[in-house]
């Protein structure tokens, strides 16, 4: 939702800096950051480590969504009831996959089937086609004619995203870009947002 504006702002402010955007699941990004292959990572948190600095980009709500063609009832749905439908999500290397798995485990159920894909837009397309239920950010996928928001009890907590970089590669440029990410993020910011070591 805000990545194009972020890239445009970097290009405008630092025209001599070349960007290489690497889109991957959480674990892949995390591994490349720890190896020093990435200077900055924007990913779901929380993250930490002795050589890392992180700052919150805010929180985004994710809700269960499905095609109206599945005829899922309009009342509050429990994890047990939700587990009867196929679940569409990212693979094991994703933070979101862990969030979903923990949510079901906390309520003593396992989904009947989990289909995985490493693309949020493909997961949304599969949900739109009626192939299962997906946990998606309604701020992005809010077309109620194609996807219906499901009311669950309990809800999942909002997912925090963070900007992370290594102390070893810290520079004025890196800090400036992280500050730009915080400024441009349209996720809900916590008023106590502060740099974390």
C-alpha cells in the first residue's frame, strides 16, 4: 500500500542510490539480513538480536476472508468451525503461517487442510475463487463482492511490521531510509514507537 511511495521518495531524495528490492517470506529475508546480504529489512515482527536494531512501522489488521460462494454463516465463527474449511496461507517460512498455526493450536484444533503459496496476491486470488479461507489485510482486499470478511471469536491480534538493520551496516543513509519508512508507513503506529536494540 505504501511501497511505491517509499521507493519514489528514496529515488527523489537519494538519486545516486540504486535500490534492489528482494521480496520473500520472513525466514528468507531474516537469513539474508543476518548474513549481511541485505542492509534493511521490512518484515513482520517482533525481531531481535544482539547485532540488530529495529523500529516499528506500525500494526496492520488481518482478518479471515472468503468468497461469498462458500456460504459461510454471518455469525461469529469459532476456530473449531473455521478449521472445517481449507485454509490458504503462506508457507512454513512465513511469520503469518506461524500466527495462524498458533491461533488454531491455542484453541485445540487443527485445520482440515492447509494450502500454501508464497504470494499474498495469489492467496487472495485462490480465496476469491472459493478454494478456501485466507487471513488477509482488509485494508488491501476490501472488495466485498469478491471477498467476505468473516467475524471470528477470538480475533487475531494486529500484526506488527518493523524496519530492521544490522549495527554492522549502520550508516546515516540506512538510518535516513528507515526514518522515511516510518514516516510513509500507513500502518497504525503505536505512540510509544521507539528504536529498539
